[in-house]
């Protein structure tokens, strides 16, 4: 593939800045069928056709959405070389220039919100309302990171000698490779790549094989926004080729950083593979979030928070609650109210329809895992309050009571629409269960006792806590976990910092 065009990225940048106000996506309907994204990779500012392909399936009806380009190690090496060359000029751009491009990208995303949402729904089965929300959430990172790009401050340090002056400056780390997941296929792209680009880095990104077209759609918009060729590159890769491409990402001496969202096992593998080149590694890995409701809690709020956090995208999010701890005195009332809410609010069906609030699981393997967890729980004494079985490619919204810590569902992340309820009596009983876990991404607690809120939120071993709130995601706030849930933070003031190095300058005067 002809990736290596001789291009002055600075000239392209200035030219596009002159045209951006009048340019618009000339064929918005292309998002509806995504035809122009099929069989394509995005390298050096262009969609390039590739003969090797693999099918992408619609999770709702198993139909083929389209065929995606299938990149290999050679493609990865070439894209990294392109990004390395682009970095030479991109790192010299001013923060104001990067700010303007990211703001343009944000604007274009919101102008094409519906088309982008339809792309998400076609690929991963997310109901259209939630897909629309994801596009807005994804775009918010570009807006936030555009602003943060102008705040990468250095420091003046008081000297210990009259003849010296100490200062620090922030500089982009270099080429960053990224591997993004299927469950938030646009938000993870903007949260990661947006931060790196804001810092002055160039990016080579491999989207999930389940959702390649979402990333390619964003890549096309980046051209419209004025991003110079080679700064952002997208390589779709089949499941068969992913381990080999991932290894290139980790072992290439031209890559300075790698960012990954996915399973803990894969994250550990990438960390090991990156060791020989001492890369900066950012990992957002598995979660097994506890959700605690104390006797003093507002039960209506707790139920609303459960619905928002657990049943969003059918429980297929990394911060979805997986262990529900309900204090004994309010246990029965909470179960009754939650059951009523599930039956009244969740409507299964075609995710393209605006009336649908509960869509399919991503694939057959995901369905099998959820069913295995439910079967194991029932086998060991759990009671099915509602749901408990699959319905086509979806899994029924499910509530289980009489769950114990020994059951599989209390030990592993389910990634499905199942609420396993564990009754507890005291804070001491609770904490012995909550922190008995190797991961710690997010946690939730509901209580009207302020002292208890502080006490528990400080003791719980996670990176993020929702206190009387079930929807905690925000571009302004740091996202990340502790223990085996990962390394580093995304979003907030820390997101750009992850892609920058601090350089100390000692002046003799």
C-alpha cells in the first residue's frame, strides 16, 4: 500500500484550517450503510483498500454488516513508520493549533451524531439512544482535551544556588499505539487518541475486530477536522491476526507508549511484551464492581442508580456493577422495587428502534458466559427473581437473590444484564467481601449517612466511587483503577499528562 506519500504536514494543516469552515461531509448517508469504510484501513490521512478482509456481524440478527480490512504485521510496521514521520512535524505544532483541530473534530462528530450512532448500533448492538449518548460522550473528550492541550504547563523551581535556575517543560512522548474495545468503540478512541494528539503525539490504533467501522468513521472525520496525514492511523485486524499485530505494537523500538482497554489477562501479556523496550504502558482492564446499599439509603435513588449502571448496554461495560451488597433491613424492599423497575422500564427488541431499551449481547460467547454464571448460581442455591435465560441473541434482564460469595458470579466479571444480590448485616461483614478481589476499577455505594459515605469510599479498594450516583462517567474526571484493573488514568487533567514527558532544564546564570 502506498502509505509513504511525501507530504508537508504543516502545509496540509494550514490549508485545511483555511477550508474547514466551509467543508462538510458531502455524503452523510454513507454513515448509514458505511460502504466507503468496507475493506479499508486509514493510514497517512487516507482510506486505503486492502484485499485481505474479514466479516463484521450485527449482534442483533447475525447478518454481515460488511467486510473489514484485515491488517497484518507488515501493515503495523508501515503504519508505525508513517506515525513516526508525522510526529516529527506534529510535535512542533502549537497548542493553539492542536486545540483548533480537536475542536473541529468535536463539532463534526456532533453534526453527524445520528450517523455515527447508527454505525455503533450496527456493529455492537447498542440501542440507538445509548449509541447517541456515546457519540456525545466521545465528542466531549475531544472538546475537553482540546482545552487541556493549552494547559500542559511546566514549572519554575526555586533554586538552591544563586548561579542556577531550575525549570521543567512538558514534551510529547512520541508514537503511541492503542488497542480499543468493542463496548464503547468511539468513546475509547477519543479518550485515548484525543489525549495523545492533544499532547503532540501521533497514533496507530487497532480497534476491536467486532467494531472496526466506528473507528474508521472517526478517522474520516479527523481529515475533515484538519488533522495532518499520519498523525492518526487506524488498522482493523481480525482476531486471528491480533496477537501478532499487538506484539509489533509492544516490541517496536519506534513506539514510545501503548494504551489498552480490555481483559486483565491480555493487559498482563502486553505489559510483559513491552518490557524489553521500556514503554510507557497505560492499561484499563477488568472490573468487578461492588454496588452497596445501606439501610439509610434512599431506595428509589438506589434502584434508579442500579438501572443506570447495571443495565446500560446490557451490563456490557467495565464499570457495570457485578456484586450487589444490600443491607439486611432493606433487602426485601430493594429487591421488590428493582424487580418492578426492570419489568416497567426495560423493553427488548431491535436496537435500531427508539422504543428499545435492551438489546443483544455482543456474541454467542458472551451469552454462554452469562448463562454459565446464572446456572452455577442457581445450582448452588440462588433464586431467580426475574429473567434467567436468553432470548434470541439477548439475555433477559435478570435478578438473583440468595447469592453467596462462593458462587462463580460473585468471583468473576459477568459482563451481562444480571444483578446478583448478596445480603449483609454489618460494615465489617461487607468490607471483608468487597475488598476480597484482585481487581478494583469502580464501586458504588448508597447511604444517607455522610460519615459512612466518607468511611466506605475511602476503604473500598477501587479507582472510582459513585456515592449515591450510578452514572459517574465524565470527560472532566479521571478514569482508571487499582490492583489488577490497570495502570494510569484517562480523561481529566491527567489524560494528556500520560502522553507527555517532564524535562528538567538547569540554567547556569
